[in-house]
C-alpha cells in the first residue's frame, strides 16, 4: 500500500511538472507599439519573433510590417498579422487604441512608465520575465548598472552644473522632477534646471530660463529640434551655457529610449561632452 501511494505521488508530481512545461507561454508573433519596446526585444534576443513595429522603431535585421505610429496604430493591419502578443507603453501609446485591441481578443502587455533608472531596469526585467528571458535581462541590467556607476565614480562631487533639457522647441518643453532624465543628472553629478517642478514634462519660457541661467543646454534632436536651434540660442549671450559654448545636440534615440543599455550609453555620452578633460575626449 505504501509503495502504491508513493507511485501515485510521483505520478502527480510528474504531471504537474509536465503541465508547467507545456503550459508555458511562448510568443512567436509579437507586435511592438513603441521604440523602447522594440529596442528591448532586440536586446533580449527576441527580434525573430517581432512581426510588427511603428514607423519610429529601429528596423532591425529581419523583415517587419510597419503598423502605424505610437498614437495611431493601424488596428486592421495589426489584426491581419494575427499577433499572439502586443506590447505597449502606458505613457507613449493611445489608451483607446490599446483597449480596442484588448476588446478584439488580443493579449496586450503594458509597460509601466519609468521615473528613474531603477524603474527602467524593473520594467525591463518584468518584460523579459513575460518572454521567459530573465537570464538575458539580468546580464544586460548588470552591465548597464556597472557602466553608470563607473561614470559616477569618475566625476568630482563639487561640479553641480545646471543643465537645461530642451525636448521641444515650439513651444519650449523640458523635463521636470518626475522624468527619468533626472538620473542622467544624478550619474553625471549635474542638476536639472527644472528639478524643482513636480512634473514629467512641462512648457517653459525663455525669460525663466534666462533667470535660472543654465551652465549647459542639451538639445534633444527630435521633432522640431535640429541644428538651427543652436543658432536660435546664440542670441542669448546672457546665458552662461551660450556664452561658454556649452550647447550640445543629442539624438533622442540615444538618450530618450528607456532601456538599461540605452540609459547607460546616454549617461556615458553626456558625461563625455560635459567633462572632456575627465574622460580624455579629443
């Protein structure tokens, strides 16, 4: 009787194990609704399963369908691609569009908004967990954290330079306290000019910027911000950043795509343009 009961226990345990293996989700037709999601999928080694991306996403190395923009995805085209998983972002994508996709019966995974580097890493890990790629995510996050900590360690504490982030030109838009760009300031030991504003992004005016007098101006090259914007700033010689030639242009994809590796690269790039002597930039 005891032997019989042991066999029953072993069979039940085996069935549970087998069920766990066969029931595990394996997504092979993924739609990405944001550049940060697309970049994350590529980094995690899942590009072969990405079948649709937005016009703003990196094309990668395999053929994919373009399914519209972040705010206006082509629902009909997405449906024709018959995805088994659609990934969106809470802040960047249209909520009504996401809800419509859910009503049509598609599985939609929504990535939370990140307010700092740590939350970028948490979101990244959670996405990887969804795709059964936790080990890949752990390696990537560790590399990114090591890189940012290395940057932080090379910079002296006393250089609290004020940085104005321009993310929109007409009207002028910048990043506030709730944006993850503040962690770029943290790791480069600088100060966001609008760190006292409890918002993610906000409209500002030139008079207030002149009053706050930034040491550095970072232009995020996207939308209406291009090389002409540097010429526009040169009219304001009363600003220290303008007077000292400390206006830098960065590509949005290099610094505003919230993945751990992109954040680490962005922090490195920013540190090099601010502290040329420390990082021996020629």
